[in-house]
């Protein structure tokens, strides 16, 4: 048997194998003999049909059987002998198998790239400086206040003002397209919110309960209020009720509605603490992504397409699950599977590159995970719950695969910490970071 191994790229190899005619003939005869024992041909008892008839009738089945067996018996042996480790199923191309002729085929498959980790210390990376933003707390409190607002019906002679909520009945007649006309509908409109098509809310200002008004507006395209269709709609609107928004006072009674806070001071302090943690976590996560990008830039490599595909599949499933938990869908975001893969392909490639480079760093620096590391990780997951901590320890001790996954995760975190500890880090404000 002749074997030739060829590098197509740094992540793709091709093995060409030629099997001598003598072995091909032996395998063909063996296949026909097995077929003859089971063949059911009219006029013959099973196993008694003449070989000549068997060969004429079952030549295609013989070829499938022999080629499959030759692949199984020669390909993986050749890979083992030449120390080739594929990471995906091979794509096979072959000659037509014929008696008395050597059988030649080739297998193309992907392999892990050889990673030469040359530059991983002294990476130059910017990090956003944390800046407390009291206005963010004020804005969040304002939003909470809006959510707790009550709508108080106004007298019949009251006219709509900005900030009022109006109950309306309306219909639309589309100029030149009667098939698009809308029948009577009802809506609750927060006047001044800017949530409806341009001009609609403004037309309501000054109307009173029971008033009817007609006005014409440009219709947007497909729900995109920035792109007009060129069509105009005649709106007929009747106001049925007007309410004013009554905001609760931001006092201790307001804070107590959220359960565990005795006063506004306690609520605000907790919000400041949460906001600071949230912002610092965001800054740290973005900084880690930035340092991985710096590592990729200094250590370019090709990545196997099969790994990119798996990463995209993983990202796609995660997105679907997140959207489902929020009662949303891909369609609501204007995405489908194909569009998602096209849009996020570069992100997937970078994630694969980053993962491979971090694995190489783990090996190069002999990063290990101690029992103390595992315990600290379990405690982090348990978040101070002793009963949960016991269950977590029991779960991972009885699930080797899950424990192995956690160990890999901890090693990757340690590799990132190594990069940070050996990087040249400059703290800059958010605007400087955007401009960089």
C-alpha cells in the first residue's frame, strides 16, 4: 500500500492511498462470496445462485461494500502511521473500483493548526477608567418612578398636553392603495413619547375627550420611521379618554415598595453599589476581550472551518435561548440562521483563534488548576449558599466531563490573567477608548 501525505494549508491535509490490485481482487472475491450466501434470486435457493449471475446482479453492492471496507482498514491506519490527527470527518474522492486494477483514493480533512506562540508578554492594551456617574442613578430612579406612575382620568373639558396618555379610536385610509386601508382600531398613546409615526402624537395636542380629527401623514416603510414609503395616510382619530401621569414622590415610602429598603438613602446606596459593580464588570470584560485581540494580532494563525462552524452554532443557540427567555425571536431582530452566520462569522473566527492561543499559552506556561482553585470556583457559583455549595461539589465530583470543562475554564481564566499581568496597560477615559 502506498501512502502520500500532502499539506493543503496549515489546517488542511490530504492523504492519498493506493491499494495494490492483488488486495483489491481478494476483497472483491470476499464480498461476492458473502453476497452469494444471502442473495435471493428468482429460480435459485438462497446461496445457490451461480457466481457469474451474482457478479452481474450485485456489482454495485460489491463496490460499495469493498470501498467502505478498504476505507476503514487503510485510512485510519495510514493516519496513525503518519501521526495525522483529523478534527472533522474527511471528504473522500476515489477512482472507480475495478478488478485487476490498483484502487486509489484521497481523503481531505482538517487538523489543528501548529501554534507558534511568539509574542504574548508586553502586549500594549488600553483599559477604560471607571468613572462614577451619579446621573446614571438619577436616570434609573426616574425610570423606576415612571414605571410606578398612576394614570389619573381628566375632566371632559381638559385638552391633551405633552405627557398625557390618550385613549383613541382611529382608522387609516391609504392614498392610492385602498387594499392597505385600516379599519377601526384602538390605541393608548403617550403623547410626546415619540413612539408612533412622526406627526401623529403632535396632532393630538389640544384635542378633548370626544373630539374627532382628520389629518394626513407620510407613511413609513415596514415600521422604519426614518424611511417614507411615498404614500400618505388619512387618519381619522377620535379621543375617548385623557389621563395625566401622576408620578410617585421619590421618598422613603417609594423605596419601601421594592421590599428590602427602608429609605431612599438605602435604595440609592444599593443602586450606586450595583451600578459600580456592573460598570466595573463591563470594563473588565471588555478589557479581557481587548487583550485577547492584541494576542491574536501578534500571533496570526489560520483556523479550521469546522471549528468556526461549531462556534457559530454555539453562538446561534445561545442567542436563540436568550431571546426566548425574553419572549423574543430572531425574526423580531430581522435575522435568520443564514443572516446570523454571515453577520457574526468574524466574531466566531476571533473566538476560535483566541481559544486556541490561550490553550497554547496554558501549555507553554504549564498552567495548572489546584484543589483550592476548584473550591474557589465552586464557591463563586454558590454565591454564599452553603447548601448549594455542597450540591455543586457533589455534582462535579460525580461528573468527570463537567469537571474537566470547569478545569479548562479556570485554566483559560488563568491564562488571561497571565496576559494582563505581563501587559503594558494604559487607563484611558471612555471617549479616548472609542477614538483609539
